[in-house]
C-alpha cells in the first residue's frame, strides 16, 4: 500500500471504534510485550549490526525499559481511562461535570536511530494505551533494527491498526504531507522544525523530543572520583549518541586537573587495557567524520584514538576550548567531552542562559544552595543532581524538552495523556433553571454576579 492508502485504511479502522475499549487496548499491550520478548535476540542482533551494542547494553537501555513501560501501562490503564468528576460551581447547579481522555485517532510516530527500539516502542506503548491507530516511521540510518521492527509489527498487528513505513527523506516528506491527528517526533532540532512546519498546515498537534547541549557543572564540594565515574558512563553509553548525554563540562577551575586524572582512571576501569570491543560505534561515516573533526579543537588530554573501519572513537576529553568553537556550539552526539572552567557560579549561569535551553542538566555538588541557585536560574527539560542520564529511567518521571530542546513530554501516565485529548463534559437536566444567566440583565442580577465572582456571597 502507498502511504496515503495506509493512512486512509487506519482512519477507517479507527472510525469503527474498535481501538477504544479497555479490553482491546490491554490485548494489544500484551501482544506487543509478547512480541518483544519473543524477538529479543533478533532485536539485539540488529542493534549489534547498527551500533555495535552488546546484549547487556541493548537490554538495559532499549528492551528492558520498553518492557517496564508496558507493565506500567497495563497496571494503571483502567484508572487512567475512567472519567474523572470535577468540582462544581454554584452557577452550574444542578449540572455535574467530568473529564475523560479520548484518543486522537491516527498518529504518526517518527523515531530516531540512536535508540531505535526504545524510542519507537515507548511512544507506541502510549499510542496503544491511549486507543489510537499508529503509523511508525523508524530511521533509515539504523536500517537493520528498523527492518526487524517492521517485521515484528507486521507479525503482531493488523496493518489497518499499526503499520511501519521504512525509507529515507522521500518517505519522511510524504508522511509529513499527510493529515495525521497527532505527530510524535524524536530527532534533531532542524528536522523538528520541518515537522512542526508540516504539521502547522493541518493544525496537527505535535510532540517534539529533540536535543541540544546538555551541560554538567562540578563545583568545589563534589566527589570528583564519583563524578568522573558517572561521566565516563554517560559519555561511553551508546558512544555518547544519546540526546541527554552530558555534552560539555563546567568545573571549578582548581579541580580540573584532578578530574582529568580521575576520568582516565575510571575510563581504564570501564575498559581495561584500552579494550573497547564492547563499546558502541558511531552510526555512519558522515557522523564519524564530523566527530573526528571536533577532536582538533582545543587541546586533547584524554583519548583521541579512532578507527575509521569500525567507525570507532575512543572517549576523549578536550580542554582550552573556546565558546565559539564548533564543539561548543553544536550538539556533539559522540564520546567527546569538552571542559571549561569557572571561578564564580555566575559565570556558568551567564553562559548557559545565553544559549538555547538544554534537554538535560547535570550538577555535581554537596551544596544544596548551589543546586537551588542553578535550578532557579536555568531552564531545562530534566536532569540529575550527582548523576547523569538516570532521570529518564522511571515511568513516574515525565521526560521532555523545553524551547529548542523540544515540546511536550511522555513516559508512564504522561504518554497516555500525550496521545489523548482531555475532553470536558457538563451534564445538566431539565428540572431546574438558574434565572441569573437569562435576559433581561438587571441591576440586581449584576449585583449578585459581582458578589459571586468576587467571593462575597454569604
């Protein structure tokens, strides 16, 4: 089927009302859960092929997180679907009001290449539990994983309910030209702008999960060894190809050299004797060449080894970078950590707030006042104190960006809410009339209304 026919078929299916009942949604969530478990090895093999991910990293960052999300939705779906009574105003008497979340209809989920299993299926879980039909567009860059996802969806669901469209820019453009009821996009800022522009032609609501330069601040009270260990994790995870990866570091100037030495030690513990066989590689030659070019900026003090044949880059640290260097202006999306130093926290705040708001924000400190000052001054999507990455792992904590790093959020209940419209309904009867709202509008009615709206009614 053509893309237009796929969308038309799903719209017809949604109009039948088949996706709305609780029993249907639960059945589909169970089918997805069983399919992922059944195809675990196929997904791991594909992730190995695309990104050199080990089975362990594939499970903890991709498959396991999706299975946890499914279980969370299954546990709470019934309560989320229930109509919620709302408080009643005297002016509404004797009517009652309620809110209920209704599905949008046919939604488009456009997912990226860096976590192709996680970022495709987590959004799909929300779309299913919300009662929608879905068209999935995985990335062409992670071709092996995208193809396995397509096969899993085709083996599990009716094509008029959930479909997968493979391909590149041409298919993306054709999809964005279609009239969807909701678009959920994860990817780069530039493509996000294109998606929003296309959606505006149909007034289609969107969620944009983008990225940006997520800062790390290490102050003079921090545990330097622990900070180094956790930053090695954050920069080597998926070879730094993570939208919430620590992008650059601000450290209290007297601690810089100590941190670099600790980073070297922790890097050697994570990858003894420089054995990086288990570390993921860069997705393609284009991104590999872009990243190796960044290694020439500033002064290289850790790492720097590359292997073009494997598209591998060793976790690397740069110092003496300038604010207008490319490594400090564009999102790195690789295992490179530039370091800048500061003496006064105001320097950090001025720098961060002069730039687009980041998706993630990390601070290492024992001083709660530092945390408060930074959080009160800087806007960001989400973050951690004395850790990196881990704030996205809980279904109870919504994830999303702000400004250039995105709009809208998801995970857990927020996914259900994202893929639904909260519909408010007032139910009245024929037994009573409130004369105050009807003509003629007299001075006495005006006096009563002023007392009512100002809270002076006794």
